[in-house]
C-alpha cells in the first residue's frame, strides 16, 4: 500500500488556511476602489467588510453538521468549491448588493474550512507531531494575509479590485483538486462503520500491524465511553469542560485585539504619526512579514515545549506590547520624516504580532481540534469556531467606536487588561495536551483532570472545576 506523508496532508489542508487569510486580507486594498466605483456610503462600506465575518459565523455552524455527516474531507472540498464560486461572483459583481452576497459565500467557505481543516489534520497526525502539523494551518493563514497585501499593492495603481478577488480562484481550485487524492479521517470512518477503510488509512500513514490494531482499539474505547452524539451532546456533562476550554480560547484569541492590527494597520500607523498613506501601508506589510516568520516558532516548539508554556509566554509578551502601544499613543507626535516615535510604534506592533503568532494564533486552532470527545468533535469545533468569529466581528465593529470613546491609548490598554484576564483562564481551565493521543485527551478532560501534569502542584494549578 502506498505510504502517504502527514506533512503533505497538512500542506494541502493548509491551502484552506491560505484562502482564509487571503480573502480576509484582500478587502483592505480593494475596499477603496469598490467604494469609488459603487459610490458606497459609510454604512454600506462597513457592511461590505462585515459580510465575510457574518458568513463565517454561519459557515462554522454548518461545518459542525457537515464534518459529522459527510466527513472532514468532503467538508474541506465543499469549502473549496464555495471559495471558487464566491471569488468568481465577487470579481464579476455588477453592484454592491451582489458583491455583499458574494462575500457572504466566501465567508461561509472560511467558516467551514476553519472548522474542517484543523480537525482533519489533527485526526490524521501522530500525537508527537500533531501540534506542529496543525500549526501549518495558521502559517498558511499568515501567508494568505501577506499575499493579499502584495496583490493589493500590485493592482492598486490600476484600481483593479476585480482582479484582486479573482486571484483567489487559483488556490481554491488547487484545494479541491488536491483533497480529491487524500483519504478520509480514520476516526470518522470508524464512526460510520467503515472499519476496513479506517484500517487501510492508518496503515497508509505509516503504522505497522500492531500500531494499526492499537490505534483502532483506542478509537473503539473512546467511542464506548461516549454518551451520545449531535448538538445536544455538546452541552452535556461529558463535553462541558471541553466546550468551556475551546470557546474560551477562541474568544481570547480575538478579544485581545489581533484583528484590529490585521484590518486597521494602516490607520493605526497613521494615527501614531507615520506621515504618508504609502508609508503606513508598507509598515503594515512589515507586520505581515513578521506574522509569517514568527509562526515558525510555534511549528518548531509546540510539540517540544507544550501548548500552555507557549500560551503563557505569548500572552505575557502581547500584554507588554499592548501596554507599550498605549503609552506611545498617549505621547503621539507628528513629524515630516521617520521619527524615533514611528520606529517604536512599529516595533511595539511587531512585538505584539510575534508573541501572538507563536501562541494564540496557532495554539487555539490546535487545541480546539484536540479537546472534544469523538462523538461531538464536529459540532463542538463548529460552536467554538463560531464563537471565535463572533468575537472577531465584535472587535471589528467596536474598534473605531472604542477609539472615539477611549482614544487609541485607552483602547490598547483595554486589550492589555483582557490579556491579563486570559492568563488566569488558561491557568485554571486549560490542560496541557502535548504528546497525548486524542483519546487520552478525551479521557482526561471528560474526568475534569488536566493531561500531562503529574505533580500535585501541577494538578492543583491546572484543575478544572466540575460542572
């Protein structure tokens, strides 16, 4: 039987992350020219930006059902087809309403792939490499955002916003074609009674006969412990702790303000005193480059150091950077040239993005795909991902209002306070999952006992209260 590399699987599924990043980032450059061509009001402009987020919330819920009923592979391919349809429709849009609808379709695709791709990779990967392989999905998101900045810059001079959207068709088609040659998750196959196929997939991934038998036995034991399936089971006692962990992490990822940097970076730099719009855009590109590079830290260390240590280090660094940004905005100066204040502002945003990129960025996707019991993994991932997109929408819609009310300094100080609160949540509720099989994690969380902490002190710090 032909062997299949889990690295190849992660890379192909990662195309979904690249589309996620590209289609959320490309609107920043296209928006100016769409506004001009379609004569959009401020409200219509905000709606255009928000359509993808609204679609992603819907798509996350749809994905919970789709990955459970049709399978992880089919869900990813469905998202790819929706990316193709949405990109073509956006590029050909005759008016604002049609474009809004096209962007909602793209948002639904993003919502589906943000559930299905990390889950698929997590279920295919060996326990000792699962973290780094799922982190490739986050790396692809950052590359997609960077690519969107470059495409926006390349076509901005011709105001060719239709081409900006149309370019997304290429990776979407590659995602659909590439996934056709990949197998379905063995855990989903066992759930559907297709045990022989699951045996073949596990062997294809490199396990010997004993390894195949051991993994199938672990899957069977986890299924025997399940108390039900479907949406109602996600809210049951056996999955409640997992739901708290996953939804909490998804909200922390967004409420610490990362998408204010992604969506509003040029505005932030101009508010900080950076002179021209062009300089602000290129400063934003530099932040995107940093985001890509720092994600490799997570890929290298998440399976060595562990999830919780990287989360603590990352969020602490983000809080320090946010406090620094708050102080810098409190002393904003204007100058014709590039000043020390400009350099410090760019540096603080770099620090913030670096610490996010190796902690909350990838680890949230990793842990959401790890913590749920097998019987509710699809719906549970859907609810947690939906919560993350809802948090994204909340932050996006309130950022400018917060600036009006609190100023830039007060707004970043607020995000820093949220970061401090999130450290306590992670300390009390989030278990370490490094090196554990999905079935071992399921058993530990179902019993409200963190995995991987043997000492009494470690158990006390990580203890999760019983529901």
